C-alpha cells in the first residue's frame, strides 16, 4: 500500500486506462530522494496488467554516454526496426553504434524512437518506465522529450521519475511528491516497522520530515532501548536535511561490512554498465570476489538478477562511493578503465575520474570519446566530453580549441545557453583571429535563435574584426553570412556597417564578383533602403538555384527567400516545396520549420490559403517540439494574417498578440511587423480604415525587410486614401513603385496602378484601373487581383455605371469566395447588391471542415501514400495517422481511402501531395 499517494496512483490508473483505449500520455513524477518516486513506478508496473512494459534507469556514471539509457529502454523493441522507414531505422542503428551511418538530424532519432515504440505497441498497450531520469544522458533525455511531446494515439504511457528541481524533461505533465502527512507517516511506520511507543513514533515522524525512505531507514537503525522510547535523541541526527540523514544511515550500514565487500560495492558504484562480470573483474584487481557480495545481498543493499547488479536505492550507490577515501575511488576507476579497454568512451570517463590536475593523455582519450559520441549524434554528450577534455588540457591554446569544439557540439545539440557559455570561456583563452571568428559565429547562432537577431549581428561583426584585419579572404565568408543575418534582422544601421567592412577588405575583383558576395551586397542595399537595384541580381540567383540540382539545405531556403523578395511567388513555392520534400525524405526535422515558414508565406501570395494554414500549422507544431521559438513566432504571425483575411477576428487578435509579444521580447522587428500587418488587414477587411492607418504609420515597415515593407505598402495607401488623408499615401506608394519596377512582376505593376487610381481623379483613375485589371489577367496574387476588381467596381458604381461595375464585382466576389476571404466577400456582395446584381453563395471545399493535420493526412492518402509513408512524411506514428484519417472520413462523407481521390480537397501546386517522392 502506498500511504498518502492516492492522487498519484489515480493519475497512473487514468494513464493506463487511456493506453488500453489506444490513447497515449506522459507523466514525470518529481520529488526529493526517498519521497517514493520509484515506489510509484513499481506501482505502475504492477497495475499494468495485460500491458507490455519497457524500462530503463538513469545512472550517474552513464550521464556522459550518449543514448545509454535509450538503448536500455528500446533494446527489447529493436527487433521491429525493419518495420520502420529506412532512414529512421538507420538513425537508430547509428545512435546505438550499430552502424556507421552519416550524421542525421538530431530530432530524427526521437522520431525513429517514437515509430519503434509505436510498432512495439501494435501488439497491445505499452508502459514505458524510466527511473532516475535526472541521471539520463542528454541524448536519451532529448529523445524521450521529443517522443513524449508527439505521443498521440499509439496506446503508449511514458512515466518517468526525476528529482524535484532538476530541469530534465521540462514542459511535460508532472506531479511533485510532497511530504507525507503525520497520519500517513505513522501508518507507513506501523506497517513497515511495527508498533512503537508514542514518543519514539512522534520523534521518528518528525525527523523524517514526511519522507518515506527516511522514515523506514531511521526507524530501522533504532536499537531495542530506542524502540521502547527510553533513550533520546534518536540515532543519526545529521544537520543539512533529510537526504543527508538517510545517506548517513546507509553509510552506517556500509561501515559494518568487511573491507572486501565495501571495495566490491565501490567498484559497482563507480561502474556504468551494471554488468556483474565487469564489476567482478575490476574488483578482483582490488582483492574482492563474488563471495564478498553475499553480505551486501543479505542486507538488501544490492540485488543480483542474472548478469546485472543493481543498488536497491540510488542513495545506497552514493553512500557506497562517498564513504570510501579518494585513493580507493581512484583505484576503482583505474581498475574499471583497464577492464573496459575495448569501450573507449567508458574507459575515457573512468580515466577522467582519476585525474587530479591537467593531463594531456587523459584529455586526448576524452577528446576521442567526444568524437565517437558526436559520430553517433550524441552532440550534447560530446560537448560534455570536449569540455572535460579541455579542463584537463595543459596548453591554453589547445584548451581554447577544445572548449570551442564543445561549444559547437552544444549548439548542434540545441543546448544554446551552454554553447554560448563555452564560447565565451574559449574566447577568453585565445587571441587567434580565426578562432575568435569561429567562436563569434557560435555565439551569434545562439543569440539569433534565442535572444535578439540584431545583437547577434553586432556580436558577429565584433568577432570578425580581428580576422578582417589579419586575413581578409577568410573574413569574407563570415561577412557574407553577416549580410544575410542583418537582412533577416532588418537593421539598416548594422547593414551599413557590414557593407563598409566588406568594402574595406580590399580584396581582388574576382573574389568580390562571386555570386554570394554580389547577393550580400544587394541584401545590404535593400536593407539600408539605399537602392532596390539589387533585386535584379536576386532574380539571377533564384534562376540559377532553380536550374541546379541543389541538395535540400540552406541554398534552397535562401533562394526561396530571395524569390519572395523579388515577388516571384511560383519560384518561391517551388523552392520551398523542394526543400520541404527533401527534408521529409531524409528526416531533417530540425530545418523543416524554416522550410514550412517559407512555403506558407509563398502559398499565401499564391492564394492557396488552405495549404498555407496547413504548412504554417505544421511549422508551429514542429518548431514547438524542437524548441525553435523564432520559427514558431513567425509561423504564428502568418496564421494571424490568414485569420485576418478570412475574418476570424478573435483568432487573429490572439495569434497576433502572441507573435507581437515574442517579437518585442526578442527584438525581432520583422516578426512583430508581420503580426501588426495582420491586425491592420483585419481592420481593412472590416472597412475600419481609421483604425488601420495608425498601424501603418506607427510601425515603420520600411525600416525592416524591404519585401515586407513593399507588401504592406498598397494597404497603407488604401488606408490613407479611405480616411481622407491622401497625402500620407505618397511615401508608401513611392516605396512600392521602386520595388515594383525592379521586381518586374506584372501583378506588382497592376497593384501599383491600383494605388495610382486610388490617388487620382476622373478619367485618369479609370485608365489606371483598366490597365491594372489587364495586367492582373497575366496571373499572380489572386487576392490582390480581387481587391483591384473590388475597388474598380466600387468606383464604377459611384460613377453610376452599374452594369460595368457588376462585371468587376462578380470577378472580385468569385475570387474572394474561392479564397475563403469572408469579410472581403461580404463587401463585394454588398457592392454587387447595390448595383442590382446578385451572386450565389460560395461553394465550400469539402476540405474546409478538416483540421490542418487531417487535411495533410487525407491529401497524402488520396495521392496513394500508405499509412507508414504518411507517418514518415509528417513525422507522426502510423497509429496516429490512422486515427486522424478515420476521424476525417465522416467529415468528408466517405468510408474508405478509395473514395478520397474523387473529392475536391483544395490542393494547390505547392501542396503536400506533390512532395511524396
């Protein structure tokens, strides 16, 4: 019986009931040592009748060994690897050292683990138990966190136990164990120790502070006289908290054992394998044998099950280690290092435990162990090994390089705060310009993703100055990178500084004529607002990337962004779609939110709003799961814009508020500006021009990304004219005119003519409108075409030319209805009614009733993809795909996959179904 834990046991029963019903859930049980975390895991194991079980235990000695705990947990399920997509199966094999696969996206391993668990759970509900999660190696912890966040309909329950206050698995549902009440503590004491005099019982309950383990251990050390309540104080009063009292109790028990037994337990405590043969071989070098284990077993300090030796409680392991002098601890680690000569990672850590000062030999072995960890995608654990190697490195320059390598590994692992700290420590030890520039890039990466992109640019510039002075050719690529970063940050002042530094390098003309250098110069000109002429070279760069067989990566992302900058929406969608498809195929989950952000933006411009909602929603979900706050905020802003155009005012304001708050807190002007643009569009759609105008006036969009400023400029013009303040339209119209001329897009020329018509009078306005509608027919941005047709129809109606007005208003209404732009449809329908015309209501696509995730799944199924293929594409488990697919069937009025292909699912040319291969 678990006294005082009814709330916790009820939660566990609820999770198990959900698993039996096919639903998944996760829980982290937190508490102080001895509070009963392990007891609750045992309760879950016994309560899980008819449920499959997997388990693992974190070990302090294994905390630096990547995927040690994950391998322990997943080992029984590895027989199902062949059922996984090849790229996922290979990721697991590589992580566990079973193959030499190339490095993978770190989130792919988490996805592969989810798929493997889902396959294992196909035979029935599954319970995964992880004890001592605070000792998990970072790679295993990251894997479990990713799995837990994406559990859905697999019938899996994941329960972990961790010490209170430890950040491991932060963000998951948790329960913190408090102290037992006096009554519950007394009941537990009666059950485990037996009746005691009131004085003895009260003192034990008070000294234990409601900690179950302390209660049992302290009572267990009472002699007969103390049990009778005749002698006070009670034993083992130790200052410093209940954990120390329990630790002292265990140490007292250990001191009663013979020296060989204590040595054997010391080796077991220092060991990270729990392998009995390894422990005995190492202990034999210190004079202990299997026979010396028996006294510890009899006292219940350790358990031997098969070939594994485990301590009954983590505090016993701690006591066994700490109760021995340092010389004995060093001897134990040396013995284990000799035994583990075939396991270089574990050997290196045992040698590190013996070092009392700088030691290059040990540092070199740790460095090699870090390289092995990194090769298995255990980058966080590699960072720890590199850092420890640096601490043992005698030479300051070599120490700096190893700290810098540790910083790079930490950055790759997503441990951004740790990466920044390591880079700062490394920079303090070196004057090498090349190394300083490398460290500055790491710190800039961290700041760009975690804090302020503008500060990141500033840091990168400061870090590259010594290199620019000493080795200009090597500084050039860093400054090209800085140009991209400063454009994304939207800071004209820093952009000017980057341009000055590039010009000051004094490099030969052939180096400065490289395409990437020309693009950097154009980005600087665009960011500073000095010129829009650079858009022409961006056209060439986009064309070159489209014609090349570029692998999915940053080149495609950069080209897609450049295509949007020049208004080439088809190219932008194609490039972003290629990038997303390639990332899905190779499991590039970490970069996929970047691709989805670009794809959603281009789909908005193409008028594929349903697809855009789907892409942006998946971008939000994946960015949240992978800890990419900037990407999440930008995708949220895109969803706010879509909600505005579609007339969902409450959702638009909620999303815009969220995105704006994030943009302000992290100094990301473009994200905040996009959110404010969404709010302004909400007001424009509702004819609230007076509320929209101040938004454009107060947010100087032209100081941010020029493409964003140009996109919003026509809306600014319309708001100014409609509020009777046409003078305020001059600057945004001039800004848009410059961009339109250089972009060369017919739709942009049409929108510019619309702006001129708004600010003109008489026949001039009609001429501008007529030419605009003609140019719109060449294609591009249907929402802008519909707005032009609407404004022209309104103008014609006011001129009492109702028949002419009806023609244009019907075109506008049809497009708005197709887009689902409800407030704009309402305006067009009202204007049409005023001319004496009418139009049928909009035909709703069947797909409109689906959630974004359901729509993705249904489209892929309609294109012929199997459940497993869909799961691999969308980074879900097959059972979750099946669940959402069958939820979608009733909404679509179908009963099988075969009927899906005949439905109108509203897919655009850049929709998910085009990227199956």
